[in-house]
C-alpha cells in the first residue's frame, strides 16, 4: 500500500497502556526478546494486515511496570480510534491492558508532546513476605529506613541538573540534563513509596537513585555525601541499582491530553492491610 504519510485518510490514535513488566524485556522492541512494544505492534498488525510502529512516551527497563504508559500510532482503516482499546485487549496477553484509546492530531506525539513523566518506587518493609505484593515492591526488611532523611536527600534534586551519576551505560541520550519537578517519599503502613516527576529520565536513573537513597535512609550514607556524588557526577560511587519490580511508570503529563483523567491519572493502587486502616493520616514528608 502507499505510504501512510501520503494517505489522505490516515488517522493517529493515542493509547493509555498498563503492563506488568515481570515477563517483558522492557518497552522497546529488541531482537529475540519479548517486549511490550512488539506485543502491541503484533496485535495491531493482526487487525490491519500490515505493520505500523507505535511510539511510546518512555522506554521502561526490563521488569519495570507501567500504570499509564502512553503511546500513539498511525493507521489507515475505517476503525474508529476509540474502539482500538477493546479491539487490542481481545488480542493481547493478560499482562498488558489498554485503558483507553482516542484520536489525536497528526502533530501530537506521545514522546515529544509530553511535559513530564512520573514514577513510583515501592518498598514492602514487613519481615513476613507476602505473595500478593512481591511482584510490585522491593521486600526491604533488613533494617529500618528513615523516610524523613530520604526526603531530605531528594529535595536538592528539584530543578534542572546534570545527573550523569544516575545514568547507566547504553543510554541513547546525548546529554544528562534532567528537570526534576517533584519528589515525595512517604510511608503508608508496611509500605514506603517514593515518587519522582521530571521532564524526562535517564537510562536506569530511578533505580540507581533508589539504590543510593536506601543507604541514606539506613544511615550508611550522609546527606552531604549523597548530594556531593550527584552534583559532582561521581558515577563510579553509584554501585547499586534497586530491583526493577518495585518501579512503576505512574503517568505521563500533557497540556492537551484527549483522554479523561480517570483513565490515566492515578491507576496504580496503593496496597493497604487491615492494620493499616487504623492509621489516621499517612506519614508524608514534603
């Protein structure tokens, strides 16, 4: 068929996507590996009869989850854009779900139109393991973590900084500048959650950052040393990456997103046990 770029009936559709990252080798298509992008592109091709690439807002690493990843693709077909969610959900495996689909202008881009991305990292701190939270959290019970210290370590990151210390090798970005827009570290019962929002993220950034934060929270690393390492780009001193299963791409922000907020804004539930209901307020440090 003729090029989609030249076809007068071309449509562009945006998708809000959830996936459990445990059995995926990340978002981006890779040879001989199962990836989220490839699974969705295969399902689209089954419907259209030809291949069309999808473009994601971010490239999550192997094992990382997404509560509201955003992607778009172009196609030529009578299928209404809002029907793609149901169509694809009938063809995708149980570890991928399309929350919604909607038409967007040809100039709208899932990656380049995004203003920010927000990630959440979750720790489970009870000594007794729990099967139902294991796939989505780091079972960190070895020592207590000081949430207030961890938040104090995060505060200086706000703003535009060169964060090469939190960048794994293999990144395709040409620079390491990141505008960190918000950070929150809070305890909720047996869980500690860390959220960070930025205009973009470096390859492996959040997991390397969390790996150092637990050293601050456990008292093994001072606040001054933590800040000195990233401000002076001492990458050789950042040695530990937190497990992927605790990390989730929470949501992506746009100035003109066409789908309602209940589809994309807060779709990763926070676990709570019976004993946690006695908590009158969350312990939150900002």
